């Protein structure tokens, strides 16, 4: 009996000590105290968030105010180079319109009214051959150290023109033309080749070749006209 009573007393003491350990001095459990502590912390965090929100709202309002003032000041600002900028804009717009009109004109097919002035502006010989189809060829040499200081063919000029550019229409005109030029005409390439080295100037030799071509073509047409009479 003694042993059982002592054992029961010791167990009661252990249970009482455990209850004391898990209880606060006010008689509440520690879990409740922990819960109250967390509840006390949360309002402080909420207050801190509220303060930061207020500060953020003030910063945003100040930024919007500064932007509004800057925009109002920029709208009232007048640049001293405003006239120059407007002139540049006008010139750029006019150049764009001119380019568009020129591109449109290049892609449009040429009409008879526009093609006639272009053909009349092209320089032509007396026989009617346009100068743009004539090919002139010459050779340049280095200066000699001794007299006469130039090569013998220094001023030689060669004229080349295709048969299709010559204003010879009838078969008789072409036959007379072949008889006049002889070997100067290449039947394979259908090209006439004339050479002049009579003058000590390339310009004079070029004029002489143009004069020779005029006389050849006009002479062939005149002889063909006389043959019909």
C-alpha cells in the first residue's frame, strides 16, 4: 500500500507540473498568448502599409502635377526656329509630291504630243541623222621628246554609224549608197566607217566626217531621185 500511494502521489505531482508549464501566470494557455502576440503584430504591419500607401499616393500626385506643369509650359513654349522647321516641312512635302509626279510620268506611255518636242530637240545632221547615233573614236598618245612632239595619227578621228540609222528608204537609194562608200561599209555588221586625218585638229576632222556623211546620204537620195525621171 505504501508503494502504491507514493507512486500515485508522484504521478499527480508530474501532472500538476506539466499543467503549470503549459499555463501562463494569468491562467491562460501559451498558445492563446502567442495568438494575441500575432494579433498585436498584424495591426502594426497594417499601419506600416497604410503609411507607405499614403506616401506613394503623395509621390504620384506630385509627379502628375509636375507633368501637367511641364506640359503646360511646353505648350506655351515657342521655338525661335519654328519658321525654319515649317519651311523644311513644306519643302519635304513638295519634294515628295514632285517625286511622285515624276515617277508617275516615267511609267506613263509617251504620247504623240510629248514625243514630238523630244525628237525636235535632238541635234541632227542636214540629211536627218540624229547625232546621238554617231560614234566617234580617236587615239591618244604620249608626247614625244623630239619634234614634232606628236604621233602621225594623233588627230585621226573615226566615224561609225549603223545602216538602220541612215534615212535611205528605197532599194535604189541603198544601191547607190553602196557604190559610193565602197569598202567603207561592212555588210556583215551593217556599219559604215569613215576616217579623217586631214586636219591638225580632232574637232576639224570630226566636222569633216559629219560633212562627208551628209554629202554621201544626200548624194545617194538625189541620184536616186534623178534616176526616176
